[in-house]
């Protein structure tokens, strides 16, 4: 990381960003160009290991690319706010938090693992809401991508009003 003063290593801060953000961008290795797609997600922590879950179709561009090359990069961010300057553009800045991670994606086939992943997704998207059991027929039609991150880093630029 080029700007070490912006690096965040506090695990609680990293976990808070993952909890508060609702969209992760997944970068996949395309045939000619990288492919980036924003998606909603759920997540699990096991010690420092971060695993993301994404749902969607059982086939399509993302699924094909992952089957061809499971290596992915992810990005999520939050706490955006303009830092107003004075007189000229060079005195302006932007407050933010961001996490960049690298890992491997896999297509989940097991129905019970899909069920668990969908509950994790819903717990993140609709905190505290109660849901009926997910029918097996729906599980069979729903694609789940599991992304296990090998590494991730977080950085932030804190707004002066929040220091």
C-alpha cells in the first residue's frame, strides 16, 4: 500500500466496513478484458478469514468466467463524503473507506450449503427480518458463488469533522 498512513489494520474497523457496505464489486478474468460486476453479498468471518456469498443465476457470464478461472479481486467501500477545500480544486479531497481483497470463487452446488449461504445473504441485506424456510425447488434454481479471500487490505481517509 502506497499511503501507509491510510492503512487500517484494526480488525473491528474492517469488520464494521464489511457489515455496513451492501455492494461488493467482483473483478473476474475475462477473455480479452477484466470484467467487474457490482453485487449484493453476505459474509462470514472465521478468525481473520473473510468469506463472501453472492447469489444469482446458475449460468451466465460470471459463472462461466469463474469456472474458467476462479481467481477474483473484490472491492467494497463506504463512508463517502466530500472534504471541501478553499479557493481551488487542489484543496479539496474525499473521505472514504475501502477494502480490496483477492481470493478464489467457487460455484456452490450442495443444496444445504446454498440454503446456509442464502440465509447469510438475507441476514446481511435485511438485518433482523424473519424468513420462511427456502424451498428445495428454489435452491435448485438459485446460483450461489462463494468467495474465500486469501488476503485483503483496508484504507481510509477520515473526514476532518470526524477526527
